[in-house]
C-alpha cells in the first residue's frame, strides 16, 4: 500500500540504518513491511512514533515498548540479534539524525499526524536528583532497582536469592540455576579460604545468599552491608530462619561508612558497578583497609569497553541508574594501586548467559504473577532487560569476572597456596 504509514517509514529507516530493515514493521493500520521471516515491530499507535521523535534511538524505543505503544511479535531476542548484527557489520551509520534527516522526519511526522506534545515517560523510569554518587543519591539509585519488592525477586530468583551469575558446572538434565548458584557461592568461599571462626565482610550483600552460605557451610562470623531497606529486611528473616542471628549481622550501610576492624576475608559480588568511576579508587582503598594482611578479596564484577559504560540509555534510565562498567584491565589497575596483589582472574561471561536466560524463562512462565506484583509496564521493563542482557553477554559486549586478590603483609607474604586449591 504506497500511501500507508509503513511504506513511508521503512524507506526512511533504511536510509538511516544504511541497509535493509532487519525486522518487519507493522503500523496501526495493520499494514506490514520488511522481511517476511523476521520478528515484527508493531507500532500500535501514533504515540509510539512521537516517543521516537522526541527521543530518537534506544531511549525512545524503550519508552515506547515499556508503555505498550510499541510491541514485538515473534522472538524478541532474534530481533535484537538481527539489529546488532547490522550494527556490527558496519552497514549502519548509527542512525544519527542530521539537519536533513530531521527535516525529513518532521515532514513524515506531520503527514502521519504524529506531531504533538512529548508523551510523558513511563513511571518506571528513574528520576534521581542531586550530585552524582553522593550518599543520598546512591541510596535512591539502589532503591530504584532493589526495593522493587522482595516478593518479585523471590519469584524471579532461586531459593538462595543470589542475584549475580551462577557457576554452571554441569550440563546434565535437572541441573539448573539453583545448583549453579550453590556452586558459585561455594566457589567464592573456597577462593576466600574460609574456615570456621573466620570473619567475613560482604560489601553489597544483596539478599544474603553469600552470608547464609558462608556461615552455614563454612562456620564463619559475617557482616553484610546493603543500601536497600528491602534487602536488609529479607536477610534478617533468613538469618532467623537458619538460626544464624548470633553469627551474621546485616546493616543498611554505605561502604564509605565502614569503620570496623579488618576482616579475615572480604567479598563484593557485583556491587562495584554502582560505585561510579570517580569513587572507585575510594572503594578499592576501602576494600583494602577492611581486609587483614594476607587476607583475601573476591571481587565479582561486570565489565564493558569504552562504549556505553553505563549500559546504555535503557539500562541507565530503567534498571541501574548511575551504574558504571569499565574494562577489566582498569579495575585490576585500581585494585593494584590500592595495594592488592592480583592472584587470579576467572572469566564467567558464558555462565551469565545461562543464568540470565534461566531468569528470563522464569519471568515468562510466571508472567501473570509478575504483572500482578509490578504491573504490566514493570514486567515489560524486565523482559527487555533480561533478553537484551543475555545477548550482551553472549556477544561479548559485556563481561563478568571473579577477581581474587590478596593484601600482602608488610614483608610481602601472601599466605596463598602454591596451587589453585579451589579448582
């Protein structure tokens, strides 16, 4: 249909992309254009285009999808994969709008009746204020993601409530995310060399998976800190359930507020991403100060190159505002400057693909319950997050590593074994 919205939008999109549209497009009048064997982007109304007009690119697409103005029929992951393949090929020019493209976009928008005031962003979008990475703003950023409700995370995660990559040691039928998380927690404890009576600090303890595992299976005394009120409440309940209240303490506390005597071992599992680049030296100095000489640190952290260190517009607005990821080499440099000796780096990127896809299956299998807990828009945020996240790790646009470091004694002793006893 030569005068349909789709017939006007597809050629313009292909000129911006520098190649053929990798997915189908169906507009509100029911007309479809694009490759027939591909997932189909559905523009349910003109407001979807208005969102893109005011926020071209990833943010506008995210707002349209989260609000339900835009949908995808078919395999969402396949749609992402096709678009990113076009980007990697170099055919796309980044879909940037210059003056000429803006003029054409406005002509199309007027012709399609799209022009109007900017639509209000979905309520799920973060709206933080204040100076970046102050104590108050960091609490707000953490609350945006982690205080979504314990009931939701209990539905999404396994019983351990571990919200970081699992360690998948088997391909056997019946081995799933719960076993992979147990194996991950056990691996961390072995790397730390935990023994009964040792003192462990968990910086960014989440819902207490490592605290409970280390106290229950390795006999340690432990302290965990988190900025999330919901997480602290949940951890306290778990400690009472496992009769660990005398051996484990959980605090709502920032790492910059730590003033304890040094611990025998320190862990920080996927918390460093929330610290920020300017504060990372203070973070690594704090970790160094909180571990005794010859004590070990396990730092598990996601990494990313120079492109979109915050994860991109969608992640920064809807999932983890103020998050910063850096190349692994830069993180190792910060740790060494703080005084740590790096003893082992364990890449777990492929493990995160399996972990995130397990969470994604859980989300889809429990879709109606998820919607009841966090609403339709919230559920769509998480679908977009998990599908995109799994592909980012699969395609090596994001990584995750377990870093084992030691604080040497003044004489240079590490007290490390000659071989990898945790292997």
